[in-house]
C-alpha cells in the first residue's frame, strides 16, 4: 500500500506514493478462506490447514497474527503464495500473490516473508493519534512497521522502533516520524526492499537534492545496502545545496554574506541595520552556527537593496560596506 498524503511535497516528482488518490478508510475486502480440513505440519514444524474445491487446494498457516496462504490450481502449473498481516488496525498484504514453480517453493517463500515481517512491531496509530504535525486525520499501513500518517496540514511516515533502529543515526528523526516534504525519503531509502519501487526512486531523487552530504556518506559507502548497483556522485544540477555552496565558494574572497536586515533599528529611524559576515572558503553556510567576523553597518532605507546584491551577498567593494 502506497503512501497517499493529502498534499504533494514541494519539489517531489509526480508518481508513486504522491499520486494521492482519495483515501478511504474502508478495510480492503479479503476472499474468505475455504472450509479447512486435514491439519498437518511441515518437516520444520510449521502447522498448515488445507481445504479446497474441485479446482483449487488452499493451504493456510497463521503464526502471531500473520497468515500465509498458498494455493494450487489444476488449471495452471505450480502454486501461488500470499501473506497477510492482521496485527494492525487493518489487514496489510505484505506479500502479494506470486507464482512459484512448486507448492514447496511457494510455502517457503510465504514462511520467509512472514518471518521477516515478525522482525518488526506494529504502529498502533488511528485517527486522532498525536503526531509532530498535529492530530492524525488518517493512517495507512505501507509495510510491517511502516505507516503513512496525514494531518490537516501535513503528514509523513511513522516507523516502528525496530524499523527506526535500521535507519543510519545521521538520518534518524525523533520518535521515528519522517515528515512528508523531505525526511520521508530517508525512511523510504532505508527500507526500499519493502516499499513501492516508484516511491523508492523518488526518495533517492529527494535525498540527493536536499541531503547531498549525508547521502554521499551513507549511501555512497554501501550502495548495495540501499538497493543500488553503484553510487553516482551528486552534481550541482541535482542539488540546490551543492549549487548554493558552489555559488558562495566562488565569492568567498570578494563578497560578504548578509545575515540579517533590520529596518528602523532602535535609535536610528529611517535607517536599515545590515549584519555582514565573511563567507567560508568552502562555501558552506551554516545558519545554526555563528558566522565569522560579524559586523553591522547602517544604510539609509532608500539605498536598500543596493546594486550588486545577489543571493544575500554583497561585494566587499560596495560603498555600503
């Protein structure tokens, strides 16, 4: 089940989880199982119940709230397997019907999918649950331990503690909540194997755009872990972060950065107080750290903005400086 928030995040490619058809709270219809007979156990001890009709035989095994269902049909070769997780507020198909060459192969696949799902707890979220973005208006399971959440004005992805522990510490968000604009990409890339491939592709695009350093450090070191065959260096064309960094680096020796503009500062009506700082040589502007060589100049309001102001940088040769 894909993530379908009420609004598409700014800058997010169309498609995948952000195609956002209208959400329905209706529980998906599930085909009723046949009358089951003949319980038995596999060689590994897994308990199955079997039943069927003139065309199909169905084998069901339920462990810890997760059901494995395998069917054979005289009208086709092989067998089909499906796994459904009933632990949450609504059923979640964690392994769609897939065709396998034999009954044994289908059963092994279903058991493996169920075992993997049991590695993750369930997020017991519902309408009215508290989130960092307000009260939840709706939730939708995406995979075991992964839920889409949306509120009146925002939303995101909620990871269970087990899922969140698998996110690299540099990417981890408080309480396992990953907002829908950008941070959702970090959760999606981490758990790519269990999510919609279109969503995963979009997530890589978003992460490269907004988190180039973390993406390079995390994904670049082990691309296979994140579903990639190789890592491609991030270019300025892909990331506004890198574009801004290159812009500032080229002006480090010749320009100052404007960090604050205050109109009518106390005691100076009709003036503007401009705070300037040096630009680091590498162009990395960190708004959360004090800038170097801060100083403030006063200019008349009619002189602002001056010629030469670009992306809040001023030439050191400016008459205002």
